[in-house]
C-alpha cells in the first residue's frame, strides 16, 4: 500500500492530543458488503447499513479493490451524471483517469486525489488508462460522496487535482503512525483539499502495537474505516478489522474530543500494518432526497435532475469520447423514474444510470 510514504517518520511534525479530554466511544461497527460497480470492478460499500444521520455530511463511500488485475481485466464506469454533491476519489495503488463534459479531469495515481464538485450537474467517466488495461496490475482506491447544503447544490461544477506531494504529512505523538491529511485541519495542520462542506479526511498507517490519539472538533462527526489490518477503536477497545466501519459518538464537549485507534501487536503477513481512513465533518442537518446519481433536498428536485439529464441539459459526452456509450437521452428513463422503481425500467441505460455507483435505486427521503 504505497500511497504516500516517508523514509524517516521522526522528522515529521507530531500531533499531540490533550490527555484531559474525553475519548469518543464507539457507537456502532458494521462490515461493508462486497459487490461490483460500473463495468465490473470489485467494491466494498463502506457505509451500507449505517443511518444517514450518523454519516452526515457524508453520503456514500466505496472501497475500490484492492485487486490485482490480469491483462485485459481493469474496468471502469460508463459516462454518467451527478448533481447536488461532491465526489472525492483517492487512489492508493494504481492509475485512474477522470474526464467530464466540461473539459475537467486528468490522471490520478498513487496517493493522488481528485475532488469533483458536481454542483448543478455534470457528466463524467472514470476508467483505467489503456496501458493499464493492456498490462493489468494492482488497483486500490476510494470514492467518497460529500453532500452539499441546499445553498450550494446549484454551484458551478469544478475540479481539484490534489497530488500526493501536496498531502500534509504528520506523525502521531510517539511516531507510531503516519498521518496523511488530505483535507481539513488536524492539530493545527491543514490539508490541501478545499472543501465546500467543513470536513477532515485522513489516511493513517499505524504500526503494530501503536496507539493513535487525535484531537477532534466537538461539532464534527467521526468515522473510522479499516482499509487493512486489525486493531481497536475507542478507549473501550472495540475490535475492528479490514472492511469494517466504526461510527464514534460525539461527547458534546465544547473544548473538543479525542479519537483513539490502536493497532493489534500481531498483524497478518499480507498486511503488516493497520491502515484506516478517518473522516469527520460538520453535519448539514437538512432534508435529503437521494436516488441513483443525484442527491438533493426534495423528491421533486431528484425527479427534475433525471428529467434534465434525459433532455441533455446536464450536457453531452464530448465527441472525442463517444466511443464510450453515453447514458443520457434514454427515452424511457423519465417515465421509469417517476414510478420510483428500477424494476419498472425497460432499458439497460436506465438501469446503468441508477446502478453505476451502487447508489439507491429507489427514492431515499429523510432528515440528514
């Protein structure tokens, strides 16, 4: 798991937590189900089974891989739309290309992040480059969906290209953990990602037997997803292992909280250290309506997004990329969506629009 590494962790700034502050307790631990996305690459749905109120401002998290592709096997997604949120794609191993109908995108590889604000609407595609398709190779990454408040859902689409060299690198108090700060603030250090919704995103590698104690904003939620290895979360030492998400409770302490994660002394030979993705953000607490690739505030807004997509108002696939079949302008999509049932859809394109990221194929409504 290369991502970003350092030859001497002792030279990095240390993150020190206040020993007098209360550690957050673990509220729940869930195991991500495995499936396939797009044209067939393996994923774990990290947020499956977790209440959206506990996730807010986050919506969806896919762990893509870890998989060793044979020649000809690497897969991507077809062209598809988004509206109302941001996608954050973080590549740990391998290479991924992003393109959109506004001319944005690029190639991201080990430790790079591409932050896409879908805002008012965008069409994009995520694929491995041709040379990786031909050669095969290791692929491992994540895609996180971050909700936007109602006031920002109609913002202009935008991209941030965050290179591995820009990521903030820190060490835990005793040097037992390497912290990669991709976005947000940690212990006075700020990551390069500019966020529309206040949040923090960290990839931590914890040595066997080491304890990671992080200062945490009291108004942020806190999620710990284990990429590989095994250990515990919280002072109560709740066991967690690869493919599991720990949701931690907030304490209401106005002076801030502490997150505690420990790596077991003995790890598997294939994963000699424990890696975790740590997320926290300021809850938006707005009504949410979500179906397929659109996350809005009302059912009417979601249906309008599908209608706009069908009419081509979210744009068209650039001519130079039309070897990839676009998913817009499906004759039957609008009627099918208004029935709120993917089973009623008669066209393959309609199913692909709804299924492309394993998002709900029926309308999800509630308070976030």
